[in-house]
């Protein structure tokens, strides 16, 4: 993986925490209203927390609003059964992402960049796909305004790598402007045939491409099932991800 830092990367890293902090202050009343609504409809905890890979695959804790009921230990519930109407509405409006501004303040994420996925995906990427971790993950990105969850995984990763290669202030501003349009139109919220999005099991020919998802109802990426077996070594980072399972 190439560790190339541009002048724009440095300027972006300095400016974004300030922008995100101002956003948190201005949006505090809305965040409070959503938090109360989540507590009233889904109970506590209000926040969904999960370890995700960031820059160069280093793990960080992602924070967002919960949109699903927790999966009972004795039941096998699909995402569609756990996702409430209120949670579906939160996702469609992207209001569940508001707490993630805190990750931008902390420096874990950027406003624009490839979306943070799962730690276990790190061993399933092709070398080209793994380049998406050459920049910090973002609240929105090129793939999100080019189809979002309606894209195939290969299409999403191709857009991610294109962003890594072409990143600039102009591109970021265009993506932010297009994000407003996509959110207002509620485009690409779910993948076809899924309540959220299908598990990425690896591209053809990649190690892990034949992995099979579990069906025990345990949540993974916003409700996706965990996989049998161990992650093995993470290629992009020597840090170990948290073993704590989230409540989606």
C-alpha cells in the first residue's frame, strides 16, 4: 500500500475537525431530538458502536444512532425483522449518521472518503481494493453519490480507489453537494433484495471469497451476520480489532 500524503490531505486533516465540531454544535438540538426518539422506540443504548478499519486499516470505534432491535440469543432474526419503521426512516434520511461527526472531530474519519466497512473485510480485498484505506474513511464518498448500496461491491471499491487517486478540494465539494441531492431523493438506501446490504465475501479468486455467512442471528455490519472462523492476520494494520460485538 502506498502511503502518499498530499498538501491537500494535511489541510483537510486540520480543517475537518473544526468543521465537524461546529456542525455538532449547530445540530445539537436535532441530535438530542433523534436520541430521545431512538430511546423511546428502540430503548437503550441509543448509540451503535462498532470497531471499523480506518486509515491504513487502523481500527477505530464508529458511533452512530441505533436503527435495529438487538437480536435475541435464542432467535434467528433477519435484518428485515430487526429493522423498525423508525429505524428504516432514520437510515433513509441519514440522520443515523449524525453522531459520526464525532469520529471526524477525533480524526478517525473525514467528511468525504470511502465508507468504513468491517475489520474482517481487510483480508478479503484484492491489492487494488485495499487502496481504499490509503485515506481516512468518510461520512460520504464517491460511491455514495454514484449509487450507494445499489452498487455491486466491485463497483463501490472501484469508485473508492478512483477517489483515492483523484482526491481534491473540488472533488470533495462536488461530492458533498451531490450527497444532499442523494439524501433528499433517498436513493440507493438498500441493496436489491436486502434490508441493508449483502455481506462482502471477497471478489472471485480472492482468499475468503468462499466464506459463508452464519445464520445464528448474531449482528455484524449494522445487522449483517458474522462469519464462521477466525479473521486471521490483518494485512493493513498490526493493531488488533476489538472483540466486542455491537448492538445494531
